[in-house]
C-alpha cells in the first residue's frame, strides 16, 4: 500500500478497463466512470491530468512484476507480464488522446 493522491487511485482503477485487451472503445466507459465520480466528488481537470501523468510514469517505471519474479522467486506474477506490457503499450500509444478526451 502507498499513500497517493486520490486522483492516482481513481486513474489506476479506471485503467483496469484497458487491461487484458486494451481497446479504444473502452474510452466511453472511462469517461462515464470519471463523470460519475466527479458528479459526487468534484475534481478539477488539472488535478486529473496530474494524476494521469503520475499513473503513466509509475506504470512505465514500475518494477513490481520483475521484483516478484527475480528477487522474490514468486512466479505467480508472471501471468501478469503480458497484460501489464499491453496496458503500458496502449497507454503510451494513446496517452495524448486519452488525456485530451478524458479531462477536457
């Protein structure tokens, strides 16, 4: 567990929509998710953009799967390697489009 800004957890949970088989069609679901949250707990666009960038950077530099495999001999995390790679690839290829369409 980490102490993170609330928006980091919102973005992290939203990004599960893009795991397994990342698809641009999930963008509408992500918009609905954010809109629903923001209708109860208002968040400014700038705060969302900052949280999205934090999530992106953490994803790129995340080390927990290799750490589990190589340092802790925990091979259960291996099944997540491809899923994690595909999500990062999707996020990298669509970062500006996602950021622009989700937070404006």
